């Protein structure tokens, strides 16, 4: 007789249920007995069946658990395992089959009843498996075709209860009803749903019995909801509703739905609440969101459209169209010209902020914005370029107290961004050069550093050729300062020094804008001083010709009023008019024109500045804002002002319509020359070229927008001037004439 002592630790865990844990116990098995008696086997099985029945009926077990486990091991050790397994399965099957009746006889509260049944079944199966653990780990484990005791329990529950058509249908309908109640805002027992859906998942019928039906119902629900709410709510409300629905469904997945449902469920919501309504959402609300700068809703819109199929491309197109439409209205509305550039800068800042804050700095949206700006800003040729130049002038001109040096630098950087979008940069150059000339010549520039910074930005953007003339203007101003130092020394050595202090700027004609010569009648003292300077300058620079530009002159006059002495900063035209009142008290418009030689329209503007502005040093009779031919003027001896030196508005500094037209015409004429030069250059290199290829080459070389009709006119002009000729056999082909 040999005795072996076994120490067994039996513990099993499944789902939420903890298996019965046994304490250590000793088993003594005789290895000599060749087999068990039939009576022992029968009695042992009856004992085990009673124990299983007690477990299934939730009554007390009459036998010691250690004794039951020992009995199973004894039976398994002596080749009774197949019979034992078969009998156990039959007992369990009979019990499960009996459970189905409760669902048929009591259809009410089916979900709670099913949950209790399932919980009991799991607990019972775990207990039974604990007793028959030796069978499960020996005989069943060695036979791959046999399901384990736990799997057998699942299979029996699935086959005889869950797979019953009526029971399954009512169970799933109960689950769907609970979920619908929760979607409608009611509170439900989530633990019940979690348990039952876990049951379906464990029984491997979740997808076929529940998920397909669930997704169908979800699809139907959100399709109807999307259609209804799109009509009832505005876009911000609708977006927040969609976001809330997505959050709720994700919460359901975390709480009780199977993880496998997440992707199809979210796709369903995104399709029905977003995908089906993308165009409608954007048509109905994008413009308002952007107009009102609704950063929160725009961010939400981008996030939601990022998830939906085709969402971002659709949003991108509407974003591009909005910018073109809004910007086009700014540019193409003449009534808004006064504020066009500031409106463009504000609009660009706003759109930049949307991309940065709401659209996750998406490169596609940044590029679309640039393309849209370039499109709408060139819908109206020339005007934006002209107004940008004038805006820069307003910022760089003395008297601009709005910004510090750092702020001015930031403004110039922003202007350069807008400037890049313009095709006709030569128009900007023409107006910028004219305004720069006025700032330099009349001393109206607020900051030399800011001027040179702007010049550097233009050079970096457009190249050295673009800024060469502008740089030449600065060189002329510096050379003029040196010349004036020499001239003052020269005047000190003269026998008859003048009581007038003369400052002259020498301008190289090729660098500066073209000014129409205007002959005016200067006082003899001024004429004499001009001749002195001319002799001085030509003695140092022979072969040069000086042409005086009285339209750009300005002076400081000392005047005496009843209040006392004042100094008046005035233009040369204003100076000539005021000096007349040293000779008399009252003059008519025609008398002043004859005496000064100032052109009629220019004279009217000059008199208007002296008699109708804020500083009225002349009186006009009759009174009024405009100067008419019959008006008479007299010196205002009662003039008062808190300042000693008074700057009277220099009317010629304000650009007239005629000057604008003249500048634009000069740009157009320069373009003609550039087109002609480009055609000749291309034909000289190619010798023979078709019309279409020539036009294509011209588009590549020219840096300003041009119409095909304009190119055709220039080609015809060059043919007439014998620079090129048509092919005699192929009229659409040109030959270069050497």
C-alpha cells in the first residue's frame, strides 16, 4: 500500500464572477485498486447529480465540497471520464431547457428576468466547474473536440435560451427601447444594459442579434433628426448638437456597448448628421460664422468636418469662395476706396486668425487663402496698387502719430503681404515714387529709418531693378545736403549777401517722377538768388542743365498781425499770393492770377487753402468754401493762432484727379515700351516664331497683367515700324527683321 499526498489550489475567475475557492486539503488514493465497483460509480454519480441540482436550484449542498471534488477525481482516475462528462452535460442541458418557459409564460420585464437568469447561470456554471475541475483539466483538455465545462454552459444557454427567436427578438427590442429612452434624455439602468450586452458578446451573438439592428435603428433615428434640426436650428446650435451627440455615443460605447460597435456607430452619426448636410451647413452658416468671427463654432466646424468623408475639401472650397466674395466687395466697390487698404489688412488679419486658431494651421487652407486674395485683389486692375502706395505714404508721412517705430514696422510688414498679391506692381511703384518724392522734397517723411526699411522690403520682394530709382532719390537728397553746405560757404564770401536763405535740392531727372514745367512770376529777389545758385552749381558741374520746379517749392514767411508776429510755413504758390499783400490791401482773383502767373485751377486751390481753411490769413468776399472767378481777397489782420509757427495746408501736396490720371497714363505708356522691348528681344533670339508661341513667351516675361488684344496691337505696331514682318505664306508666323 502506497499513499501519495496531493495539495491542490483550485481557483477560477471569469468575467465578474469569482469562482469558489477551496482551502488546502489532502487526498489519499490507493494505487492498488484496479477499478471501482459499479455500485460505487453509480452512487458517486447520484451524489454528484444531487449536488449539481442543488447548485442549479440555489439550495444547500448536502455533501462536503472536498468529498465531491475527491469523488470526481476518483471517477476520472478509473476511466469513467467519458460517461461522467456526458451525464454532466445532460443534467445541465435539462436544467437550461427548463428555464425557457419563464420567458414564454411571463413576457413582462423580460430584460431584468433575462439578466437574473444569465447571472444565475454564470454563477452556477462556475460552481459546477469548480467541483468538476479535475474532469475539465484532464479528460476535456485532452480531447480537443470537446468544449470545456464553461464553454458547454455558454453553448447550452445560447442554444436553448438566447437563440429562441421570440425570446431573442423581445430581448433585443427591450435593449433598443432602453437606448432610445436614454437618447431622448431619460435615465436608464446602464448596468442592466452592460450585463445583457456583455452576455450577447460572450455568447458570440452580439453582432448578428443586436449590432445590425442597433445600427439600422440608429441610422433611421439620426437621419430623421438631421433633416428636422437642419430646418429648425441655426448652424452654431446644430454644430453643438452634433458634437453633443458624438460625445453621448462615445460615452455609450465606454459604458455598455461593445468596442467593435464604435467605428460603425460613429460613422453612422457623422454620415447622417454631417455627411448628408455638409453643403447645407456651409451655405446656411459659414458666412455668418466668419463675419461674426465665431472662433469657437469655427473650430468645432473644422473638427467635425475633419472626421466626415470629404468634409475638409468641401469646407476648403466654401472658405475660398467666401474670401473671394468678401474681398471682391472691398476691392470692387469704389465707394469703399478710402478705407480699402485698411479693410484689406483687417480682413487678412481676421482670416489669418481663423486659420491659426480654428483650422489647425492647415497648409491647404493657408494656400487657398493666398490664392483667393490674389484672385480678388486683381479683379480691379491698378486701383489696389495705387491705394496701397497711398496707404504707405499716409503711414510714412510726418504727422502720423498713430504708431510707434515698432508698430510702424509691423504695419509695413502687413502691407507687404497684401502687396505680394498684386500683379501690376509697376502701378504701385509709380505712385509710391511720386509720394516718396513729395515726402523727401517737402520734408514730410516721419522717419528715415522707416523709409529705408520699406525700401529694403521692396528690394527683397521685387529685386534691385525695382528699387534702383527709389534708391537714386535718396542719393540725390544726400548729395543735395553736401551741395548746400558748399553753397552756404560760397554765399558767405559774396560781397552782397542775400537776406533770403535758399535751400535747393538737385534731382536727377531719370530717378524722380516727371513734373510738368510751370512758369510763375517770382519776386526779383528770388530770381536773383536762383541765378547766383545756377552760376555756383554750373561752375562745379559743367555740361548740366538746371530746370526749376516751382510746384515743389516751399518757404517760411514772417508775418505781422494785430496779435503779433507769426511764421507761416507755406508752399511757393502760397508765398507768391501772400507777398502781393505787401503791395496792397485788396485783390481780385484775376489780378492775383496775372501778377503771379499761377495756372487757374492751381490758383483756386491755393486761395482756398489761404482763405477757406483752418488758418485763414486771407479774407474772401463773398464768404464760402469754394473760390469763384469774381471773388476778392484781403489780408486778415485780425488773424489769431495759439502757435508761433503755423503750417498752412499745402494744397498742392494733395493729389488731384488729373495727377492720378497722369500717373496711370505714364504707367500704361511704360508698359507699351516694355511690351515692345520684350517682343523685339524674343524675336531677335528666335528669329522665326508663331503668334501663339510669341504671346506665350511674352506672358512668361512680362511682370504685369496684359490682355491678348493689347499684345496684338503692339505686335502690329512693331510690324509697321519694320522691326518684324509676317511670313508671306503663313500670316500667323513672324520673322525678325535684322
